[in-house]
C-alpha cells in the first residue's frame, strides 16, 4: 500500500488516477479503476447532454461503491457546451470529486465547493498551478510535455516541471504526462508529487470501451510515434502518429489555417477510430508513454502491478543503493 | 553513500557525473568534482590543440588524485578538429575514462579499448544507445529533451526516454538532461538509470571558471528561459534565452539558412559570454533545469547536498509512503 497526502485527502487506496479522456472515460472503466482502489474520472463532455452525464454517473455508481470523479474540460470554444448544466448534473448526482482542465477553474469553483465537491485543477505550468492554488482548488494535476492531448505551449517535461511546481505548491499534487508504470510512479513521488495521473495507460486496458485495434496499435507504437498538431494555433495537442495527424502537421507547416484542417480533426472522426478501430479515420490522442506500454491488462492487474512494483522498487532496489 | 553499477564499474564514490561542457570543462572544475567523489570531464575541444589538452589533463592531475575523464564531442563538421590527435593525447596522458558524444563512437572505440580506456557514449535515442551497447561501449549516457546543448530531433524527455532505454540496455546507464538536485537523482535511479549526468548545475558552481554574471543569470532564469535553435538544420541546440538566441530563432522561422546566422552563433561569441559576462554577446548553452537552480554553491557542497538529500528521500519520505 502506498499512502500519500493525495490518497488521504481524497479517500482512495492508491496514489493512481485515471484522468479524463474523451470517448474513453465511461462508467465501466471508471468503476473498474475505483474497484482497483485508484481514482477514475468520467469525462463529462463524452456524454452528449447533461442528462446523459447523469445517466452515466448512475451507471458507474451501479458498478462500484468506491469514490470516483468527473472530468470537466473547459477548452476555449466559439460555441461552448453548456458547462453550467454539466456542472449541475455532477453536483446533483452526488459526485464529490471533479477534475477541471483546459482553463481557469475560478468561475466554477464556488458552486462546486458549496456543494462539498473537491476540485483538482489540471494545468501545464507552474504559474497556472500557483494561481489555482491561490483561488482555492484542493489539488493540482501538473501536466508535462509528454502528455497526450493538450501539453500547453511551454514544452516543459515532468522531470523539471514537477519539482519546479512542488517548490511552489503546498496542496496535494498529481504528476501527469508520461506515466505508465511503477518506475514512473516512484519517480513522480521522488520529484515531489503525491501521485500520478495516467491516461494512455488506462486507455490500453481490457475495460476501456474502445476498439481492440487501438489498444494493439498503442502496444505496437514506440515513444517516437506521436505528432504535435495545432502548434500554429497555440492550442497544441499530442496525438498518435497516423496519416491524418501527419497531414494536419503538413498543412500547418505550409501555412494552413484551422479551416483547412477542420474536417480532418473533427471529434466524430476521432470517435470513429475508437469505436470502429479504423486507425486512419481521424486523429486520436496518445502520449509518449505508449513506448512504455507492452500489454493490455485488466485494470485490477495494472494497478496491483504498479503498486507492487513501486513498493519493491522503494524498499528493494532504491534502498539497496543507499549503502 | 549511494552505490550503483556505475559507481562500481567506474571506481567513483557517488553516481553523479559532470558532463562535457564547451568552455566550462576545465581542470579546476573537473578536479573539484573528482575531489567531491563524483566524476568530472575535461572538454577536449575547449583546448585549442591536442598539446593544450595534454597540459590541461596534467593540470587536473596536479589538483586531484581521484579519477576523472575527458569528453570528446565528434559533431558533424566541414572542417573537423583533429579528433585522432585529441584521442591520442587522452590515451598518452593516462586518462582511463572517455565520454564520446555527438556521433557514432565506433571508429574511436578500438583505439580507446586497446589502451584500457572505459568509454561512455552519450546519445539521445534508444536506437543509438542500443547500437553503442552492441559495438562495445562500457556505459550509456542517455540525454533527454530537457538538456542543454544538443537534444537531438526526437524530443523525448527523460521520464519516458530513461525507462524505455533501461528496457534495452544492460550496461551501466547515466541519465542526462534536466537533472540538478536530489529529487532528480532519485527519480533517475527509479526510472532505471545508475546515476545522473549534470551540466548546467555544475556550470553554476563556485569552481566553474566562467563569469559570475552567467551564474547569476542561471539562478534568475526559470525553466521557461531557454530557446531551441538550429531546428531547421536538424542540429537542434538548447541555449539560454537572450536577444541573440531569439534573433536566431526568428531568422530560422523566416526561412533563413545557416549562413544567415553563422556570425551570431560563432563559438567565440559564446566564449565571450562565459569569459566577460556579457550575457548578450552570443549564444550560450543552458538547460531547462536552470528552473531548479537557486544558488551557486561549491562543488563539494553541491555533491554532499545531493547525496545527503537523496539518501534521506529514499530512506525517509519514499519509505514512509510504503505503508
């Protein structure tokens, strides 16, 4: 058992979190993570309406009596989803842990805190982590350059970002981006984090409701097989290398605008990858840690393996180094 | 005391290495590192001729009776330095440890091995590490995206690169890039390395023979204050942010060639920064770990601090996490 300030504050057994993932963060996976003693997050916006989110939360609750959370990602958008309604669905459903990513959590915070919800803010810079701590979030998830999805524009990897943040952050902190195994978990703890957030690694488990071909491709991929798209838009996203992501990068390099790639990067294309296993249908998020992923275990096997190996690493190999 | 396969194989006390640094890797610093029980490297090409290198090695030997090494960086060049003559100077001087960086070490290896020299190959990808192991080097120094100087073109940070390499490498392995403190050292050991290589951190010590203004600037800089130049030439270098490095990036973005920046990036300008403390005279290498550097200690203080804190971290905070 690994006890940290994060496991204590959030009432979970292991300092391992399954972060929000579009199309992936659904009841079955989240419940499996909860039942394994880790903390899973339903992705709010994967549900087409706030009513669907209520149903999804209820489904997860049927599958586990352990705590789980909901991720609410508030990315800049011309026609934003009804964030307040999603937030209310979370509160009404009695969920007590929310991860807010994508932008300043400040406007949502009083509503969530008043309802007794603990808020984790996911961000990609020390500056934003310090700001979130100041406005009163309960924990930080600091997301490095390695991550799948949106790494920000500063390109600071976890080896530097985590200890730099740890110096400024007093509340519990998760390390995110590049983590897939026990080595990473122990490294994160050494660097000053109180646990790790893993996305790609949990995506590649038996219980994640995506097509097996995607999981096989992640196992086949190395750390080199990602692309950074939307660099030119200053809305960088790390996605799996395929013909579509390479094409987007090419169009951007040639000076193309978002309009030139809009159709290629549509969410429905990404959904098609995950649902139909058509790996070239669209872009799909994957992190560099796919180079550390070599199998498709059950969530329970994965969590037990990481915790067991982390314990052995600390009390065995590392302790032996101290002569 | 921290004992690893690296300290055993190379006959040093602590798993900490001061890597080759142009204009910085001189006798006083290298001897101070050796006297602190770590492993320092004289930078061969900082000496204008092989004869000067012989003198520099002799100077270091006057200052310490502990082992030290010489770095030989073999970067692609139209008019290369006389590498064979530098190599012979190293062998004739009785140096028993050489770090080869920049290209395939294969042509130099038989000469060095025949002379009983142990060779560390510094590289930035798993593929090159595997190749170096196959041709018979004694240790790998795997250098992540965070590093000062040349991170390669793959942009894989240490959190992923180190464990990915550890899976393939059986000989002792150093982790390089982004390391400046005990947290980083313990993280590197957890990720599968047998020690750390630090450049920027040793540059920012009392004994490093560069102008104090450079050291003050590193302390003032955050992890955000670096620039990647020569991306367009596929010879990327991470350097400190200043007016010159920003100008080089700007010229490259506008489609400029090496001829357009040649004068700006000349080695003599970089040397002027280090010798005169004119921070805007030219480009100078610095890594992201400058965000973790907050003082200018003596080498002895630095090494003792890192080792002591690493021991405490392993036997204290990390062990306490295992409930």
